[in-house]
């Protein structure tokens, strides 16, 4: 519905005659009538929809996938569906632009609850202009789209043509409360608002707040993962390890070829695309002082012998679940004494953060445990202002001096988004108790910029972060990325082992 309009010009017209149209329609083998198998995600998505249905009885809920976004003139960015849509349908990868999931309330006579209906643009017939002439949607240009029957077979949803959506939303609109995930598709949101207005209810501040509440609920719904989601995360992490080892194997080339950060980015991206859907976020491939820029995604720098390279990257699998892992690697295979000193401090902080993860603990306990260790090392190195001890630097009112060298949080939720459940409130996120099925990152760091005159000279220009993806279990936690070495000694051995293959 909200796919951005591509700019068209008349500088490359293609004349089309009735005779040509008739010629294009003829001579094709019959389409296959075989339906795709049921998606393994489908039963889990149905359970999630049931939870939403129970939370919003009697309301009509509209969850768009979103539309295509123009990259340049007549080309689009690769499509990614809105996370709430993917979570409630099981759709992944690049499926399905302009689709809209609607949960229609059933009457009590029909059993109550909701009927899940997917409105989308199905495969066009070979007798249509779309088939051969539509460069954005046509089968000649982008491949065959699924049919209505295909979607019903694969995802267990009722499927309807997207053209039926306006009438479906208008049905009983005066008597049924409408809610829409507004940020997913502005055109669908506008259609819902028009439907409300025509039904006499209009669009008010309270209406928008109700829509925002739905989006927030759907975000928080992802905070605890089911067994299928956990399995997808394991696959994403395993694929990420493949990408990291490919980078390690090619570190020498990254040094020798120039623009080594770009080489590392490309190497990881190649394997991310081969192993899964692609990267889950823009990779940070930061060598030397670039590691001290927290979101260094330019990746334009050189890599030199003696540097460390901070690689923060994750593979997103086809279901859209992504890993998020950071390793800081000595380029020549061995940490210097100063690099190891920083690295060991960060590792100790990460160990403390991971140890804090258990059911019933607060999410904020992870950061509190890790940052205390960071502060202890900074204090031991004499870097805090005179008279400031560890307790003083941790004070929210008078301290926080440690943040000069560790400015970010230690943890975030992870899943179908790299920063998952982002619409949760403080009470639902930072102050909430950890529960089995949650997956969080633990990623402390220390960053000493090259021009930081308060840092010891031996530390300047070095940045270290170590990040792992951790599952909260019934009895504690499981480091899902434990197969990727973390201690300084283990990292050095890992590099030697990979490069010896």
C-alpha cells in the first residue's frame, strides 16, 4: 500500500501492441498446482496471534508489512517486513511488500476471538499487463509471486487480494474499534483513519495513543522467545561464527590490500548472505582508534600489523532473527601487553555481567555487575578524579566518571530486531525481571581515544568490546555464542587455529 512511487520518465518508452500482448499471453506451460509445505513458523505465529486476540477482544487489529522504498529512481531497496508483521505471520526474508495482516473479531456465535486474514498482492495472470510490463511487481521482472492458495497452505492464514482491504476495514466500522500499527505503513494508517472518519468516530489524540499502545504491546510480545525462536537464534549465531572465522582467515589480505576495514566488511557480508538472509545490521569493522567510535560503520580505514580490530557483526537468518556478537582481535595474532591489559579488564566485566543473568534478577543487574568491574579497573589504574572511589563514580547524582571510557549500556534484548522490544517501557525493560526464554546481549567495553590525554599513553588508540548473546534459562543462563572464544589466550589460539587450516 505505501510503497514509495518510483520516478518514471518517457525517455525509454516501450511500444506495446495488441498483437504483442496476445503473443506474450500464449505458449506457456501450465502453472504448478503443488502448494508449498506448511512453514515451521506457522504454528508458533498462530499462538502469538492468539495472545494478541486475547489482549484485544472485539477489536479489529491492522498490522501492515510495509512497502517498498525507492533506492534510486526505478530501483528499490531490498524489502524487509515490519517486525510485528513478521512475528505474527511467520513471513521472513523479503516477503511480502504491501501485505497487511488484519485480525477480524468474530462474534460469540462464531466462537469469539479473531480470524487472521492476510491481504496482499497475489500472482497476476499471464493475460495481464503486470505479468510482463510491471517492472516493480511483474513476474518477468521480479519473479512469480505466491497465489492466495499458496499463502493459505504455507502459513495457515486466510488470504485475500489487497484490493479487498478497504471494504474489509469498513465493515461494521462504526461498531468495531479499529487499531493500526501506524509506523509500519503510512498509507494503511491513512486508510484506517479515513475509515474511522467515515464511520463517524474520527481521529483523535486518544485514537493515535491507542494505536501506539498496540505497537508497544506487539513489541513487548517478543520479549520472551519460544522454542522455535530460540532455535532460529542458534542458527544465526552458528552462521555468525562462520563469518567471523572467514574474517580471521583473511586478516593478512585485509592488511595487504588496503582499505582493510572494507575488506573485512565484505568478507563477513559475503558469508552472511550465503549463510542467511544477510547482515542483521551494518557491521562495525573498526581497526585501531576507529574502535573508539562506538558505531563506526564507515569501515573506510586501513588495518595495520599491531592493531586490534573490533568486529561487531551478526548474521540475520531467513526468518529475520539475528545474532549480535563482538570480538576484538589482534591483527597479527597476539595481543600486546597493553592491549591484553585492557582486554582482560573487559573480559572480567563481561563475566560479571553474564553471572548476573538468572530468572528473577533485574535486567539492570547485568549492567550494574559489569560496570562495577569496569570502574574497579579504572580506579586501580588511577584514572578517576582524585578522591573519587568506585562507589563515587557509580553514583547517579555525583559520579558516572567511568562513562568517559565506557559510555554505553551493557545489554539489550535481541531477536527479530537487533535491539528487540524497543517500544517497551522502562518498567517492562530496564526494571523488569529476567524470565526464561529472554535473549540478551552482554557487551561491556573500554575505549581509549588516541587524543585522550587523561588515558595512560600505552592505552591510547585502543578500544575493546566483547559481546555475547545469552539465553535466560530456568536455572540461570546459557551463553549461546560460547563457541566463539573469549579469553585473550583463547582468542589468540583461535586465530592461530583458523589461519592454519
